[in-house]
């Protein structure tokens, strides 16, 4: 995926949501529709979210410093989590409150044709933004299902915009049905019900995004296939007796830290060990370009195990599992 792709997706969503939000607020004020008011709040929150994602991208691109030696990549994950909170607190919360108020005090929507026109145009704009986000997401989706691909993705900008736009389209359909059925059945309370449902859609979206971003923010490692590949690279070096431990962590979509503890043959000179370390690092980075840092620790398995046990008496079984060797 191009480094510019996330920004293209965000800019497309930002432009669409900003224009739609203004139009929806005007329509909500003119017609008095709770569902339209909820949709206006939704679009306004989405506009703010895209600005936060752009800010997160700019912060994540800052170079490493003495205070942040591994860079600022986690900033993007933090701001993605903030986006999820805003969707839940502002988008979902206000829409649910608006819906409950309208259910308690229902009144007929005036000039409903204005709502239909705004909702129809909004569907076109949101649909276009959704297609752009989905095309970018599909480039790296591979053979995985949608939800599995989202879980495996380490770039939150794409799937955040994709799920925001999906929630937006569902909200638009809900608002349209709520207003139309309320008119057709002479049940203005359905306008409030639609607003409530929009809030629930946003709450589910926010919960999913929060779950995915907190996993990345708290130190998510690489996928199992990448771990297996790194193990194989280290194990095929003739100077390596066995791999003691392998730790990985994503600091960004294309910024991975790899730390390996290896048991080298004690009979070989230090120069050969150094050469093996250099080859291992070079091969790992060649096979996995997202790996930016590789740290190799030379230590016997027994010494490594004793050190682990001194730090955590219950770690013996875990160490054995990580090493691929029974404790």
C-alpha cells in the first residue's frame, strides 16, 4: 500500500463529511426530524475524526528523539482510540438522547421531501468515499475475510474510515426508513426510533474500533506467519543452536521491532557470531520490509531460562513454549 493511500482515503472522507454535515444540519433545522439531526451529528463527528486521524499521521511521522528512541508511530494508534471514544461519546450518545427525547414527545416531520433529497445526496457522497476506502483496504486484504483482515491490519487509518463510512451508510438508510415509515404509517415516533437505532449503530462501530486500536496501542506483535518466518531465518544459520525467545512489537504499520535471544555454538570464534548476527538481521529485513529494528541477544538456553525464572518463577512453561522446547 502506498504511503499516501491513507491520506487519500481520509481526505476523501473529510471532504464528503464536511459538506454533508452542513447540509444535514440545515435540513434538520428546517424539517424538525430527529433522525436527520442524529445524522447531522454523525457527519460532524466523522469530520472531526478525519482531522484527528490526519493529525495522528503527522505526529506518527515525526523522527525519533532521545525521549522517544523508537519514534512516534504509536501516536497514530492513540488518536485512533480517541476517534473511537468520540464516535461513542458524541455520535452515539447524542443520537440516542435525541431519539429517546423524540420517542417521548413525537411530532410529525415537516417538509419531508427536503430530508429525502439530502439523504439521497448523502448516500451518493458516502458511497463514493466508502468505495475509495474499500479499494485501498482490499489491496492488502488477501484471502482473509473482512473482519479477519481488519484484525490483521496494522494501519488503523484505512479500516477506521471504512467502518465509519459503513456506519454512515447504515445510518442514512435507517434515517430514510424511519422518516418514510413514520409518514406512511402516520407514526411520527418512528423518527425517534430511527435516531435511536443510528446511535446504536455508532455505538457498535465505536466499540469495534476501540477494541482494535487498543490492541495496537498496547503492544501488538506480528502475525503468526511472520513470527514463524523469523524463527526459520534464525534457525537456519549454522552457528545457531536454538532460538531461546522471540519478541516482536508494532510501532506502526511499517515499523516493527524484533528482539531475539539465540543460543550460539560456544566453539566458534566471536567473529563468526558477529557475522551470523549481521546475516540474520539482513535476511529478516529483506523478507519483511516492515521490520525496522532487529536486536539479537547471544545467550545459552540454560542461562536464559534461569534469568527468566529469577524474574518470574512461573515463567518456565511459557519460556519452553516460546522456545519450541519442553522446559
